């Protein structure tokens, strides 16, 4: 691997599944989903944190074993997709794209995942026919679970199936154009602009970026 092949990538992966081979993670996943279904959102969030805490070192080991540099790893992120709550890792890494995809797939397989996401921001001046837009919103506030549920309902209004929330990263909300959205590029960009206008009413200091990425949603 030469230095020109090293790129920074955002990785979307979780470890929560009721059929996880780790019985404690499986038990906590059931507990988390029951709490969310009962609208005990803060309990669901704290349980999600306990789930990702259990395998964050394993996640680090899988990536580092392939020579991938961990730039940022926070296990206190979470996602809400199609009305379902799940723990997530806020993971930024640097390395060869294929090595990163392989590491994400390996961790996903180990934890009974259906898919993992790997996204690379286009370099300045780079153009790619398969580039997809990605939206990052930074509210400037720590987003609590109940607040995130309200935001996810607003996302649905504009056609988004959900987002990843990174409370420690100044309340960052991240959405990529993936195939399951059934939106083309221009539709995603317009929906993003409409969402931004709505969120600015509640978060007037919010910072937002709509940029292009190479996004791989890898089935496990």
C-alpha cells in the first residue's frame, strides 16, 4: 500500500442484533428495543451505549489489524431508521478503501449485521460519476434521545428514512443518499434544502454541509 492510496472514510456499523452470538449483546438489544417501543427513549439510549461499549475494543482491533488508522472512534452515537432505534459508532478511519470495506464487513459479519456503510468525501477537484450527496448538520447542542426522535419524525416528512446522531460531535446529524431512500441526487439535494430550512427555525446557529461522497452500502 502506498501513501497515495490512503484516504479518510466514515464508517457506519453497529453491533446490536437479537441474534448476536454474544448473548449479553443479544439480551441488551431486546431490552433496548422494548424500551424504545415503550417510549422510554433515555433508557433505550443508555442501553445502546452499553451495547457499543461491549465491543468498541473489538472494533478497533479489527480495523487496526488491517493497518487502518483510527482517527476518531466514539461509541456513544446512535441511529434512528424507519422508526427503529439502534446504537452506532461514530468512526472515522484512514487507509486503503478495500481494506476498510473488508474490516467493516468482517466486524459486521461477527455481529450479525445485514449491511455496513463506508463513505469517502471527494477530494477537491475530484469528480466521480457514482458520487452521491451526503448531508451533515451540526446543531451545536448535545442531542438527547427524545429530541432525536422528534428530529427523525421531521426527517420522514421530507422523505428521509433516518439518520445517525453523534451527540458528542456538537450534535451532528449525518445522512447519505443510499439506494433505500429511493431518491435521485437532485431529489436528495432538494429534500436536504427543505429540511435545513425547517431545522433552522429550532436551531438558528446550526451549521450544515451538503457534499459529495463515494458511498458503499456493503451487504454482509
